C-alpha cells in the first residue's frame, strides 16, 4: 500500500466523483481507477460504489477513509519535522579555477538554497594542489582531472571538456583558424601548468598519442599569470573554454581554435573521501554538485562540456 493510493482514495471520497478527483489530481481517470482497484484488491474489500449521486464509500470505505485521513496527516507531520530539522555541519569543496568559473557560483547558490545551515568552504586552486589537499583530508570533495595519485578516494566520472588552442589576439604565435588539429600544433610554443596538474597530463597524453613533440615555452602554475603571459604573446596555451570565461572582454584579448581531434579532451571526475568518511553534509553537497553540473551542461551554459556516461 502506498501513500499516493491513500491520497487518491481520500480525494475521490471528498469530491464524490472519480472524474472530478482525476482532474484535481492531474491524472487520467483510467489510471486513478486502476490505483483504487489495486487498493481494494490489497484490502480484499470494496471501498467505493457508484450511485446515481456519484461515487460514494461503502461501509468499509467510510471506516478506511477516516483512518486514511489520519495516516496522511501523520505523514505530513513527519515531512514537516524532517524539513525543520535541517541538515547542518561543514563541507569543503575544491574546484580548479576553470571549473570554478562555471560551477562555483551556481553551486554556492544551490547549497545556500537547499542547505542554509551547512557551512560551505570553497577552495579554488590548480588540480595538483587540490589532489594534495584531498589526500591530506583537508577537502571532502574535489573535481579533478586524473586519479593516479588517489588514496582511498571515491571517484565518479563527471564530464569531458573540449580543449582549445588559445593565443593573444594582438600578439599571435601561429595563424588563427576556427578549428585546428593536433598536426597543426607542431612547433607552436605552449604555456602550460607543470607536470603535477591534470590538464598537463591530458595534453601530454594527446601529443604523445599524435606522435608530436611538445614545444614548451613556459611552465606557469597559476591560471591568471598563465593567461597574462599568453596575452603578452609569450606563447599559446591549451585550455577548456572556461579558461576564457575567466577574463572580461576576452574576445578583445584572445582568439581560440577548437582542437577537433576526438581524443583531445579533458576528463573531469568528482573525487571525494571514501564513502564511510563523508559526513551527511558532504553527501548532500555531492548530490547538489551533480545536479548543478547536469543543469549547466544540459542548458548549454557549460560550453564545450559533455556529461560522462555515468551522468547521462
């Protein structure tokens, strides 16, 4: 027996009509009748009967109606009690600067709306630093780009981002086209994070797969400084679209080309402490983060991103 069946039965009795109750409940009348029949079958007794005046309860139906009303009131009280006993506690979440530029503010707003009593600690840093913080148990959750340094993490594939060759509009280091291939990146001087970071690992893997040597111009661990060096014409970089979003008036400063080779993607994973170490607040935050990610990607607000198969 389900609570919805009780609600359906009570509404039919209150309105005295199967058709009016179906309309009120936004149900097809046949579906409502089927649910009432299932309820009667489970109870092995007739609860309703049709008369010239409409649908009325039988003697058993009248007795069941009063108890059903009481059960529904108790259920509503239980729901209110759960809502009033709001989840509290603290949760720490780490996002790379590019991920934070898209997800950070929507996530904070959603957490405040759903769990106002939960104290949220947000950390924006390159993925290598986030990995260290997660391994040191200083973060509960983080979005990372590889899990090769994982220590008892829970790992959930989240999404993949297209990568773009980004260079200065005023001081380009190679000809600009709307799209480019790995072969066209041969010899292009690149400015990238150092080897401890997930994006660098994805790019090195892509170049190795294409059999192209990586021409490193600079290593910079810090996205704002890295993008300043690109803007000054000291090299190009390979980043997701969200790196451009960080800068105001980006179209005046940068030009970018989508790398169209299929394997050139940045996979992002939602990593966290093991299931038995995550607090209720952290578990709730993980659900909110997943919901926000799905909404941003499906709405097109997260350009160049596709959900991993787990999230489709």
